[in-house]
């Protein structure tokens, strides 16, 4: 029995060692030597040395919990994994495969761990806010590695008044927000963002501001109610955000009307006003006969027309008689020059030292008339009719023989009748003014009201001198420049209107220097021709620009002189740049102060 067993074993062993059908004992391939090449927030890259006789490699990636993330076979000696979690350690197992029927077997599994990079939050923006001209500007310094910024803020809906959120994203480091209600507080929140996956959005930064506006001008005018058939003196204040306030509306203190004006002159009430079912604004007036009015803004809008100088507002009230209220303001006149001279009275035979003040609406004040302080003569002239004095504005009445004005003198000379108007057929029996700031004459055809048997005679006020030299044009000036300025291309221009003060000096015997013309720091020198009353400026360079006529950059600018009023007018000049006009239809008037 023991032999049989041994023989059986021998037979068996002999078969195993000699049979061509059984595989021989295989050696294993060399284990791969792997390394971590790179890592990012969401990816890992590995490589390993090539294993001799290996035909391909198997690999698998597991997370810290042993969960299989990826498994595959490759003939390459590197692999990249994406879509991974940041700051997470993964384990790679890799092994080599031999030929299918080769003498070598699969290698042992080589393992290596690697950790993805951690993300970093962006720095929180530091916000600041300013309010000017009705626009809120929120700014911040650029955040390192940020590529854009998200923002949000709450504003009242224009139709319902309910708060609504405004959101957006910008690559800029500022926001400009307009159309916000005055005296309301607002909060703007900003987060920094990045397209780089290594950075996460920042913590939110917020800034709070209160909308304010600045008064730019104020006028007095007359408000007329169509329904009440009454007029009230009202003050209107204009602000730098195209909003306005009618103070003491309908003549009632503390009842003001606040409104905004768009680019088309259309008015929208600009306050916490209620609205009726038709969408009309309900505005309280404080007037017992009419405690409130409804103002329409849609089908029958209210309209604003005018400037600081003058204008009219039509306000459509629609709950009483659908009438149109109005607010009208007249220009506030501006003094343009004043001169001292001698007033000679043909009535009293006396001479008086007086001052004549000229205004921009062709009105004048002569003070003190007849040398009596507090008794001035105010009149209006018509330059189109030889300076005809057409109205004595502070006269106490007009009678058949002219305006009666108090001289302030005692006795028989306490008042004078002044005959207005000019008639070229009877120039010695007229009242008129001629000349300008450098010299002239005022003639008044007068009659002493209290002198028995008195006759009409001519009083005169004479000032200045008969001739003007180039030296008279040296000094300080005010200026007004208007025209159109190039913006982005030659189909895109915008109107401008600049004002300011200016100094003009003399150069040599026949030239004037306009120092820093327009906004440049370059002086323009022009040759004065007193005979033809012109100043010729040859084309002159000012930095990158050339000042010349609008006709061409090689054509001189020619300004005209008004000797009587000491004004210099540049009409149709341009700044040229590279052969192209920078300005268009430009006119500048300098008036000596």
C-alpha cells in the first residue's frame, strides 16, 4: 500500500514536470516605481518608470475612505486625475502586466499617496462710497487674483415703491448708481470672484450711504393755480442731479413739491407720494380749498422748459378741472460793466458825479441821480433803435408829457418828467444812450415838474474817452465758450458751454497774449489791428494740438474787437489734432471786467 502511494506520487510528479500542456512556474515583473508629478485644487498627476517586458499597466485611485475613484488600464507611464476634491489625500495603486502567454507574471501593486492643493479665499474688498450730482459712486481697490466682482443692492421699484434687489457682475472696481431717492439710505454688497479654481469667492463687503444732492441755483418766480385762479410767489431750487424743489408750493410753508426732470424735460414727482388707481401722484398742497392735487405723468405729462436764466413749468393737475398750473421765472439780470462820469443838468445848471451800471438785459441804473443818495434812475433801452430809452423802470407814473421820476431834490426840482423814445427826425427832443463801457453819452429829454414856465431841455451824462488803444484791452476778463466737442468718433459730438475768468497781457507794441487759452497751459499770441478791430492768431501749437481756424489747421484764427464794450470774440475756431478737428462750431466771447 505504501509503495503504491509512492509510485502514484512519482508518476504524478513525473507527469507534472514533463508535460508540455502545463505552465511552468512564472517569475513576476518588476514592481513599478511611481511618483507624484503635480497637484492642483482638483487634479493629481502621476508617473512611473517603465517596467521591462511590461505591455501595459493597471491602476486605481481611492479616496481617504477607501472608495474607488477611478480604475483603468493604460500603455502609458503616466496618468492625470481631474474633478477631485481640494485638500484631499488620494492613494494610487499601479502594477505592470506582462505578455498574455509570456514567462513572467503580473507585478506587485506599487502604491503612492498625494494630496490635492487647498483652495484660498480671495481677500475681502474694501469699499468706499461717495455721492455727488445725484450719483452714488462705490469704489474699491483691485483684489489680488480676482477677475470680477459680484454686487447687489436694494432699491425701491419706480412703479410700486416696494424694495427690489439689483444684482450683477463687473470686471471694474467701481459702481455708479443713479436714480436713487434723496435722503434715503442704501447698502451695496460686493464679493470678489476668480476664474482660477485655486481661489474661492471672498467674504461679502458692504458699504452704506445716504443719497444727497447739492444746490446749484435758485430762482424766484410766480406759481399760478389754474383751479384756484390765484398766483403765489414761489422759490425754486435746482440741484445737481436734475431734481428740483418748489418751496412753499401754493404759498404754504412746509408744503414743497419735489420732482425730477429727464432729458426730454418731462417731470416726475420725486418723493414718497401716494398714487391713485390711475397711477396719478397724489400731492398734498396744504391749501384748504384744494388740499391735494393729482399729477399725471403718462398720457398728459408735466413739462419743464428753461435754464437758470428763465423758464416755465407746466404742471398737469388732473383731479379737479384737468387744468395746467404753471411756474414762471424771469432772468436775473447780470451786471456787465459800470462807469463813472459827469451828469449835467440843463434844468439846475449843475454838474454831478455819478455812476452808470449796465446790465445784460439792456437795462441801466444811473446813481445817485442828481447827486442825491438813494434816488437812482433805472431805465431800459432799445439798442436796435439808436439806444432809445423806452421805459423809466422806477418812475412813479407816466403822463401825457412823459415819465415822472423823483429826483430827491428839494423845492421846485423835486421831480422831473422824462420824455422816452428816439425819433431820428427830432434827435434833440429824444432820450437815448449811445456808446459802451469805454465811452459814451446818455441824453434825457426832461422837464422840471415844479418850475413854473419851465421848458423841455436835455440833461446829459458823459463818460469815458473818445478813443481806445491796445492798452485798454490788457487786464482781467470773463469768458464764455460754447460749441461741440469730439467724443469717440466723428459722428459722436456733445455740446459744451464753459465759463470762467481770464488774464490778457501785452506783448510788444502790437500784440496781446491770451495766457492759457481754453484749458491749456499754452499762451496764444495775437497781433492787434486797431484800424480793422481784429486780432490775428497764426496757427500755434499747444501740446499735441494746434489752435487754428475751423477752415484748416494752417489758417489763422481772427478775433473781432468791440471797442465800446471791450469784448473780444473768437468765432468758429478749432483745436486740430493729427489733421482732424477736435472742436466744432466753437465760439468764445471775452468781456473785460
